């Protein structure tokens, strides 16, 4: 066995740390947290210029051909630093998908611009009436000559307000079972009929609701065959579920640990309180297990092996353990834990407050923990399908 | 990165799986609840070299890695094998390091389960007592004649078990537990003192906990199989109960935690040579998480059975009891998590040690 990610990943780590040191100041971090949109064009284009948007795409299509361990490290370092990286994650995937599943037109017209950071896409799957039941999408696309007209509402379309396009799941047929009547379109955000409204969250993120009224999209912007969009979506969800939040858990425990070793107002180190020590141990174990599960998902992907329920395990464990820890810490640290970063008396740079506000969503987006557990029960334990 | 077992490890797994399937069905476990030790099964272990596999060649051993030992411990946990594999492996390796000429090492290498260990349990409410008249519960203390213990910075062997140990005391896990008087004023053989002694016990403690982490993971894996099988077979309201999310989701959550426990134990064993700075911390984590996972899984699997899980006729209660017992004998998970924190953040007590999180490079 060998638990190391390897030399190439180590080089990426150093490279990204250098990039962050040179380009991402403490001020930028605070601004990103304040903005909450998950994307910053100036920083994003610097990453694109260094080849990071297309880093994981196959070399034969002009991508960077980086292996899954390098890509893991890229996301890990950015995420841990508080870098607004959602745009990078989405476009890394979408560009890759268009390369492999798109038309020549997509490859020539969109892919190079995604790689260079000229344009970016947001993901448009969820709707007000379909969350976990992704295949229940009701935004319609109806053919009108050589074009399609798109109507309906999308929800949780994070980065839509900064992106030029939305990679959108639509319904093109109601004749067969729900997942057999779906198609994917590349929908511009600056055309008539698109209205983007901010949705703010308790965790400080800004997401969007998108309303679409007779939005005209050329057939050339369709990805994959009509009514066969489901396979594209499944690929995307699998990618997201195999990640989890181990990087953030690592940052959280490191900050909690550093805080606990400093003497508090009473002259005592929190570390010397048995309850604090126990919770530190628990949080550290959770972070390590999350990291191992994520590394295993990455290893399986790198080896070309079937993930089975292992991707779902990664996100499920990470989401629930981080949430549990954030709540347990809040119960331990007393009133000062309530204070936001930079407030007088805030603990550990607002570490506890931030995690408490942000972690509830981790068991929800990108596949709720309930959906993931059903998947594990079916795939890994052979239990009957359950809803 | 490579998370698969190599060919020789796979052969080791196949060999012990086959032996345990044949020699240690749960009926065999039940038949030995009155002593907690199966002499015949231990003979089978020794036949496969389990007693000496982790020892250096000079001591008559096979110089196999901690990962190899861990694989055997994991299979032993799945089978609930009533044998002192953990204690024999740990004490043997300790003696081989600090007292390679010691007669007890020869006995262990020859297959006699002659020695056990007094685990330190530094945070436990009732920890190991080495003071005169103090007693400590010793795993397989009923069959060992000698116990290795640490008193301050003196590492010694408490000899003459006949005069030191109590009768077997019955415990939840149907183990081979006895109270030992570890007083070193008489019948004690000093092995080492000072830093060397402390380091040797730290190391042995870490190894025992690592192997126990594998063992506990094995208990959890088998308990999950039993629970899942039952959930597929048991019909209520006209359908298998495994189709109800109230049954399926807790089992799925256990499957997830178990995969983490297995990876954690394997990483710790791998770190012995590949990432030595993190070895102790990972061993401690493997034990704490293995404990939590085994106890939780056995609980969930037991409750999957409804009332039958509570009856002695069904096997799941054997796992429920033993998961708890193996964790508690070293102090339990709450105690161990404090050790994790110390090893993670404050190894030398200065509060300035760098965090060991973040993985191997």
C-alpha cells in the first residue's frame, strides 16, 4: 500500500501555495467571504492563464492532462485558503464534458474560451420543484424552427450572476419516464427573457434563482442528443459527491487546535480542559477519515475503477461529521464563539461561528445525505431500493 | 497512491480467512465463553505462524509488517476469535527490542501465550495502577504468567502470575480477564529504565491499539454483514425491512464509517515505516475510531433485529458485547480521543508542536 498522493501532486501543492502567496491576499480572502459568490474574474483569469481551468482535461483535446491527484491537490489548496473556487470547479467539469461529449462547434467555439478564462458557465440543474429529484426538472425546451425556446425557473444557480452561460438541464419530452425526456443546453445569461435574482444564505454565500421566459437558444447550443441529457448530469453529480469537505475540516481543526493552545483570559489553555481535548481528538479523527475517503475516491478514479457507492460515502461522511463537529464546538466554547471574525473577542478568527453557519448546507447540496445513504444502502449493502 | 493489498498480503488474508471459517464459527466462540480462550484455535494460529509473524528473524520470527499483523487482527475480529493475538504480538515485539535474550520472548516465539501487557490508560478514571496493592485488569491475564508494565520510567515484567492474579473475572466481552497485582517490589524483572523504557511502552501501546483498531474494524464489518443480511430477509408489512429508510440509512452510515476505520488502520500500519512522525497519532486514531465504529455498528445491527437481537440465540449480541469490551479494556474511545489530541497538537507538552494533520507527503 502507499498512501502518498505522489510527487506531481506535491509539486502542484507548492505551485498553488506560491500562486496564493503572490495573488491572494488576506484582504482578497475577506472580500471573497464577504461577496460569497464563489467566483472572482480577476483571480480566475490568473488561474486560467496558468493553465489551471483546463488542467484536468485530456491532453489529446488540448487539456493539461493532469492526473486526479494533481486536480485534488489544486482544489484542496484553493478551498483551504478560502479562495473563491466554485467557478473553477464548475468550468473544469463543463469544459471537460464539452470536449468529450460536445460537437465540433462546442469544441471550437466554447472550449478554448473556457480554457482561457474568457467565459464561464454556471450549473443549472435544480429548480424550485426539483431538488433531490433532479430528473423531475420542469423547465421546458421546445423546438421552434432551428431554435429552442426555454421557459421556467431554475434555483440554486450559483455563479449565474457572474457567468456568461448556464449549463442547463431542461425537459424536452414528457412521453417516457422522467429521466428519459431531458436535454442539456448552453443558455446565455445576457439574452432577452433571462432574469437572475440573488438568493442569500445563512452561510454567507450568494446563489441565484433564474427565471426564463421564451429564451431563444440555437440548436447548436444543445449538448448531447435530445432527451438523453441524463447521462451527462449523472456524471456531474458523481464528480461532486466524490469530493466532500476534508480540506475545510482540516483548516477547521488546525485553527481550533492553535486556538486551544493559547492561554485564554483566565490564563488557562483551553487545551488542558478534558472536554476540549476530547473534542479536538474527535474533530481530528473526523478530518483524517474524510481525507482518507476522499483520497480513496480519487485513487479509484485514477485507476479507472468503478466508484460504486464510494463517492457517495466520501461526501456523506464529510458533510455529516463536519456539521456535527461545528455544532459540538459551539456548545463547548461559550458565548464568545458566537462572534464573527474581526468582532471584539471573537475566538480563533471566527472559526467556530463560520463553521456553525456554513456547515448545514454541506449535507444538502450536491446530493443530500439522505440520497447518498440510499445509494450506499443499495450499491454497497445490497438492500432494496428505498425512497 | 496504491490502496490495494499486494499478492503476499492477499494470500495471508485468504489463508487466515479459510482457517477461521473452518475453526472459528460462532458456535466455537460460544463454546469458549466460559474461559475466553480457545487453546485449540490458538494452536491453529501458531501453526500458521501468527504468534511469531511480527518478530525479527533472530527471535525466530517472520519479520512481517504491522500491516500484515493488522490483516490477521482484522480477520480475528470478524470471527471474534478467543485468542491472545494482540497481546502476544505486542509483547513479543517489545521484548525483541529491549530484551532480546529474555526467556519470555522464547516462550512467545514458541507459541506459549505466556505474557500479556498492562496498557497505560493515562486518562481513564480508573487507569492502570502499579502502586503496591494496586490492581489492573489484564487482557488474557488468566493465562499469562507474566505481565509487562511501566511504573514511572521503569519498564518491568511482573512475574509469578500465580501469586499476582485473581480468578477469572467475568466481563461483558466474555474475555479472559483477571486482576493483576503489579507491585514491583518483589517478583519483578526490570527490562529498561529512563527514556528507553518510556519509549518502549509508548511504542507497544501504539502497536496494541493499532492492531485493536484492525480487530474492532473486523467486528464492525461482520456485525454489518449480519445486520444487512437480516434486513434483506426479515419481512414486515409484507416487504423486507431493508427497504425502509429507517432501517437502511443507519446501516449505510455504518458502512461508511467502517470504510473509514479500515483505511485509517491501514494508513497507520503503513506509516510505521513510511511516515514515522505520524505513526503514533494514527495508531491512536485507529483505536478511537475503530472503537466508535464497532460499538455503533454492533448497536445498529442489533437493533435491526428488533427483539431477536436481544436474545442470546442470535449472534449479533456476541458482537455488541465484544466491541464494547475490547474498546474499554484500553480505556475506551473518550479516553483515547484525548490522547489523539495530545499526539496531534502537543506531543512534547510545550504546546508548540506542529500539527500532524494534513497527510503524508
